[in-house]
């Protein structure tokens, strides 16, 4: 029989002028080539696989499947220009079919001329295949296949029961509503999702389950569904019997018979958990944003800290070079003048006296510098001991002003001192307070150009005393102002190198702090600087 089919098939190929042809058998489990002419079937491996897939997914049973786009795209890949497919026989349309495929590069001729000839040969071939088919099916060797086929038939025959089982095992809410919108059927697990039994849901209107606020949205979706036979998707909350709210994504479609809507089908996917996670995510979003903000703040702070440390390092090394310079200048004078005195015994007495005075002043300057540095490290190490006494601040300031008059005069700076007549008592370490005002007045003179003015003003307030030291000097820029009380900070003024170490104001601030006073500063480049110091007055008797 096989030989017969083979021969008929070859004649058909010749008559139709087909260069290549295949006779194929497909069922749901396998595909096989019954016969072929022309090219090697291995060459058509992909084509056969795709055709088998097409057969299984669509159950094609057309006389010609040439029009199918999937098929077209496979054939285009092959080395033939046109083709023709004839379904010659099908024992079971769904599960088992035989296809005859003839490829021809002369389609027109094949399609129109000698139509009757090849149609009659096709019929013969069809009968042969049919007979061959029955023969082989009855053979023992093919029984397992026959069994599979029988099982498959049983499943298909009992599809309703199987389908119902499928509904029951589904975790979704699967339902049928009548044309009014009342439940006709619902699956067990679906009813359970709504805390109802199947029987309780029967006859209930779908909208009864929809909370009031969602009613309009759901009604709109349902009426949209009723206006077409399209599948409609919407999400809604459904009230369960226990008054819980469960979120569902519902996909529904109308059931139409004879042009009339007779009901609705729907599947509800319980998205309560997803909704809950989404809600939690929404709630977490601001927290996430806040954390991100905190992280970037912390990053900025760390960055600032590290650049501060770098800055401090830079300031420290600058300080070391400045302080060495500050030490070296008085030392050079001291050594220079003492050497002159020692090496020249004939030095006039007057000159000797003058040199000794310079040596003394420079020695004092050196001692003051060393004391300042020591004081700062003592305060920082918590080692400072205050020797507090009650004394007259006005009197003390008067002495400092007088001591600075000479240096002010050298620059033709007017040094003014304005104060209340009465004494103002302060309970403080007199030496330290003297040092701090000396530093402020010194700076005022140091940073004021010739012919300028420095004023020290004392205001007797209610519980406090306010001391204002203002000058008409070079001023401090807004950018530098916040840093002047920082250790080793020196305002850089390119071109005008005024000596200093950047510790004077640190000492001033620390002294004021440990005396629980206050200091503030205002300045404008080119217009001068004003320091305001405040202390609590003492009401004790003067020591
Ligand atoms: P320095 O030993 O460098 O004078 P200070 O701690 O006393 O150090 O002062 C810090 C910086 O503040 C100085 O470099 C100076 O530029 C600036 N400064 C202090 N007082 C004045 C002032 N009265 N006028 C202008 N600049 C001042």
C-alpha cells in the first residue's frame, strides 16, 4: 500500500509539475512524512514542525492554507517561489490529519490548467491514504497510539464534567450572570473569596457586592460591556459577606444568542494582596524619599566634615609657618641687639639703654605669643584655672587704651575712649579679660590704615555691660566673617601681608565663652569693623 501511495503521489507531482512535494501525517502527538518527491524532507524540517504547530493550535483543515500568514512566512524562507497544499484526508479533524503538500514554481499552471486531472489523482490518493490509514490503525503495533486516541476521545466526550472540575480548582472568581446582572453560576473557590456559599450568591445582583463609592464606575463598565460583545476589563472592590473589601480585576463579556444578550460571563482575579502591597508601597514612598534626603544630607555633612578636616590641616600647617615667623622676628632682634652690646664695649650708654629697651619689648612680645598658644591649648584641654576677682572694667579698659596710644599715634590713628563716669564692676579673671581686650584693640589698630579712627565705647546696660570696639579699617569680607573665630584662620588679603598667627580671636572667643559673655562682629570691606562684647555685671563689692 505504501508503494502505491508513493507512486500515485509521484504521478501527481509530475502532472502538476511540482518540483518538490510532501505527504504528511499530523496528530496531536507526532508528525511523520508518509511520502515525498523532489528535495530531501530534512530540508523541510522547520516547515514540517511549523505546520504541525499550526495544525495543533488552529486545527486547520482547509483545502488550502496558503493564505495563513504564519505559513506564508515559513514558505518564503524556502527555496521555492509558490506552493499548493491540499488536505487529502482527515480521520479526525481535530487530532489526526494527512496533508499533501506540493511545491511548485509554476503556480498558475498548477492552479488552472488540467484542474480535473490533478483533482482526480488527488481523489485517488485520498482513497489510498484512507485505506492505508485504516489498515495501519488496526495493526497491533499501532495500538498504543490507538489507546492514546481513545483516552483523548474520552476526555473530549466528558468535557463538561472536566471543565466544571477545572472551574472548581481555579483560584479565581468565575461567574455567569443573567441578563439582569444576577448570579446564575459561580465556582466554589470564587464564592469563598467573597465569604459566601455558592447557594447564597445565587440570585444576588452583582452590584449588591460593589461598595457605593465604586458603583458608578462599575455600572459604567457593565453598560459598556452591554453595548458591544467585546471583552471588558475593570478593577473594583467587592464587599464580602463578612464586610471585608476584596479587590478584583474583572474581565467580562456578554453572552449573545440570536442577536440578543442573555447573560454575562466573568472572571475575577483577586488582587487584594497586590493592592495591599501597592498601598503599602505608596505609604512607604514618602519615607523612602525622606531616607534618600537624609542619606544625601548625611553624605553632604560627611563631605563637609572631610573638607573641614582638610581645611584644618591646611590651616595648621599655615599656622606653623606663621608662628615660626612670629617667633623668629623678635628672636632675631633680641639676638642681634644683645650681640651688638656684648661685642662692642665702647657702645655709648644711651644706645645701650635703647637696645636693652628693644630687647625687653621683643622678649615681652615673644612671651605673650607663647602664653597665647599655651592658653589656647590649656582651655581646650580643660586645664585653665580662672582667677576671678571683682574689679572696675572701665578702669581696666582705660589702661589698655593708654598702652595702645603710642602705636595708634605712629599711624596717626585717633584712638577714642568713651565710657560712663561710674565704675562698672565685673567678676572675672582680670588678666585674661585684659588680654582679650588688648587683642581686640591691637587688631583694630593693626587693621586700620593711617589717619583712621579706633573707638572703644562702654555702655552700662541693665544687667550687662557692653563694650564696643570699632574701627574705620580695612574690614572683613562677608565670606570670611563666619570663620574669624576659628583656630588658625587668617583672612587672606593678597598683596597686603599683615603679620599674625590666626589665634588671637580664638583666644578672645574662648575667654568670653568661659566667662559666659557674648561676642558679635559686623564688618564691611573698606569701611571698618565693629566687635561688640557683652558681660554680666558683678554686683559684688570690688576686691
Ligand atoms: P591674627 O593673628 O592673624 O591677627 P586673629 O585671630 O587676631 O589673627 O584674627 C583673625 C583674622 O581676622 C585676621 O587675619 C584678620 O584678617 C581679621 N581681623 C581681626 N580683627 C580685625 C579688624 N579689626 N579689622 C579687620 N580684620 C580683622
